C-alpha cells in the first residue's frame, strides 16, 4: 500500500541548514509536496516538485527528489527561529483521489 | 477571498452527543476533504468530495457522515461522539485531485 515516512524530530542551531527527509512508496506519484504547520494553525503549502524533476530551489528552500530510491528531502538554508514548525511530506497517490501525508517532522531551531 | 474557513475552532462534547463541524471555501474548488490529525500519525483522510452531490469514504470514515449540497460547503457530522474521535480536524479544498490543497485553520475537538 501507499505510505510516506518521515523522522519525527529535528533540532538545529539558528543559522545552520536543516535537512528534512521523507521516503514514499508510490513510484507513480505525480506531485510531491512539503507543507508547513505552525502551532495552532492549519497546513500551508511550502513548496512542491513534479516527479519529472530532480531538484527545485525557491529562495532558502531546496527540494531534492531521488526517484530511484523514492526519497524526497527539504533543505532550509540559514534556518531561523521562525522556521520552527512541523513539516509534512505528502504525495498524490495516483491510485485515486488521495493525498498521502507523512506523520510530520517537528523542527526545533535553537537560538 | 477568505480561502477555507472552519467553525468552531474548539469544541468539547460528551460521549454520545452529536455535532456538525462546518467547512466552507470561496475559491470555487470542486474537491474538498476532511482529515483528522493525531500525534505521531500525520493526517488521515476521513471523507472527500469531488463535487456537489458526490462524496466518498477515505481512510478512516467510521463514525462520520458528510454531505455536499453546494460547491462551497462540506460539513462533517459526528452522530454519536466517542473519546476516540478526540482530535484536530482539518478541512481542505483543491481545484482538482492532483492540485495543491488549501487547508482551513482546524477544529480542536475533545470528547469526554
């Protein structure tokens, strides 16, 4: 079946880079997403990548996709305290109308 | 343009009570869905709708009902609340099944 896995916690120092990793199972996924959830709020789309791309850069964010290993990563350069949040990896499951979410990685940024 | 709105933000119920969580979107999106978020489990799909009058079950539909009489509204009904339904509920909408989902702010429900 379809599944998306992420580590649950990551702690970094302010100014360092953060790398959040995700693995997925549906090799025919067309879109892979990163959502950000701040405390007490809903999910906001952070960035996404098409399955025919290997990398996408958007200001401080870099998404890397390794289709062979079904591995997706999100790198945040110069991490700030405002980046502290839960980050969800998600894939569109092509077997039906379904977005499969990982359990979320809680990023702690230490000043 | 308010996006996706949900009411109420917080709710406490007793076991066996019923209630409806409201969700509305003003983006003319065809696709709407309800998720529940539990610690360490990410988001799980409860029910979804591909357009007015059409709904289907997601991953965890038991104990919940939905209807979609208009494009804008997609209420979620709990007929007889159980403590296992204590969770944070998110409504989301998108233009199509493979499009970006826009989430509401969530409803935090506690069932005693």
